[in-house]
C-alpha cells in the first residue's frame, strides 16, 4: 500500500481523527517490533496493579490497571481466553486492533475491562517511545500545555467552624496551590457517628440540614476564591440525591458527584432535571457503551471516567468523542499511582472538552515518587511532559516498595 492509499484508508477509519492521526504517524514503524510479555505488580500503599508490556526491541511500556494483582495476572495468563494469547508476538503499535480484541471479550462483570485498560495505557507508552513523541501528540496534538488538578480533602468535623477554619488554613498553605477541593460527606455529620450511607441510602431532613451546615461552614472558611466539589460515593436514593443537591447548592459547589448508583437509570435524568447544581458521574462506569445512555438521555452535566477502568486511553478518547457531540465536558477520576497520573495528563492535554483531573498526590501513596522526574504542581497545574511516551519509572523506588506478597517484574508464574 502506498502512502496515498494508506492516507485514504486511515482517514476512512471509523475511529476519530485522533486515531487517524496516530495511524499516519505510526505507519512507517508498523510491524518492526513485537510484544514479548505482559506483567503486573502491586506496590505498598497501592491496590491497583502496575503494568509493564515488554517488546523484543527492549522498549517497555508502563500502565496501571484498576484490577488487583491476582485478578490482573489471572486474566492475562489463564482462563478460557487469556489476553497474552492474542497479544504476545503482535505489533504493539496496532493499538486500535488490540483495543477491539480485548474489549470484545468483556463480559457483564467487566473485570477484564480494568485489566485491559492498564495494558492499553502501556501500549500508548510504547508507541510514544518508539515514535519519539509524547503521547498527546499521537492523540492529535495538545490543546493545552498544562493540566489543572483537583485535590481531595475535608475537615475532620465539618460542623465545627474552628475545625473548618484550621483545615482551610492548611489547604491554603499547601505549596502546590490547590484551588479546587473535593469533599466527601464522611465528616459532614459531626459526632453522629457511626454514619453509614452504605446501609442507609435515605437521608432524613435533619441529616440534610447537617449536610447543608457542613458545606456552608467549609465555604465560609475557604472564601469565594476556591472551588468546591461535593462527593457522594453512589450510595443514595433519588429523593435523598435531590435533597443533597439542594443542601449543597448554597455553598456554590462546582458539581455533585456520584449521588446515585453508577449504572444508568431514569433516576439520573430525574435528578438532573430537579438539581440546582450540575451533576457528575463516571468513575465506576466502564467502556464507552456504559456512558452512552447518560448522553442520549441528557442525564449528566459532566462525565468523570477513569482510564484505569473505562478502557484505557483508547476507551477514554472514544468516551470524550461521544461527549463532545453532546457538548458535555470531561473530567478524569484518578486516585492511582504515577502511571495513571501521567497517562491521564497526556489524555487531558489532547482532549478538547477536558476540564480538570483528580489526583492522589499528597495522599501518602508514593504517587509523586515513582517517576524518574519529580512531579511539580504549581497553582494547581501540572505541565504536560514532552518526552517520548508517557513516563519513565524509577525502578529503584519500585524495588524498594513491592508488596511482600508480590514478585518483581518477570517472576510471575505463567
């Protein structure tokens, strides 16, 4: 096939323009190297699995799977259709083909979705390293040179104004300059513990008043120059979710995240219609087909996928394309390690309708220590790295922090 024929076929692909752009860039190097192994490992203070895809050119790609180590290795190495059977010996640059093969094996429980999400991230890392480009360029080119992050934290007692003020002082003094804070409801009920929405999906008027007071206290302590997000963890019923939205509205939150169970139902549309604040969902929604009914039914104001669960970078780009048709913005969920952070940054840089990225920096998980380069956040922004690929991992740090029950790369039993 000559270049003109290839160009015509690439532009005719059903994937978006970003994939056509990648296919053109990758074409000269296609079928030059092969995948030789797929490995997983879990570190201390982490539960997601670090992924390494190896090639016969000595180029490694790193990713992060939402699955535990045992589940990841099981789907890769064993079972009726182990992933290694249709990836080993293949060209790592054929990312769309590999995404199709892996995603069509996903069953209703979607365990494999989180497994191949990590592999997909690693394949993009390899592609960038082989082609000498940062992945954001392979994905169509950067829309931005830096990416805004948000931080998860909350006072220990949101009903105590002094506690909120002390907490706010700590946030404001953080050298990373966090300007957007996500607050869970855990500490909005004072000394009323044990409060467990996992067992009580319905909130009473008294509890809703406590929630309103807690968020009002935080807003007063933080002042008007900071953005707040309300996070509900998918526990509540529809009447309570509507009540929560009304309770947090006076504190001018950016949005209410995950009040209802994550799968689509008409309750999401009813909530959006009744809510005085924007509604977000997505960290537990997997694959583009999981997001589509929310878009078709105009049931969300903003989507919140996680590339370790939703199909990797490829899946997230497909989700973003769907959302763009409906003029819906994308934020990214991310409470993982360095590969998830840096893969999310490359996705965010290349995605027009992206707005903000969650992160696990400053959470004691070692996220910011895993790479060869330091993680620098200034005024809530991280600059988009322009080195080839996605990341360069600090192998000494990884070796020092492997879980005792885990094995170093390459020691897994096939």
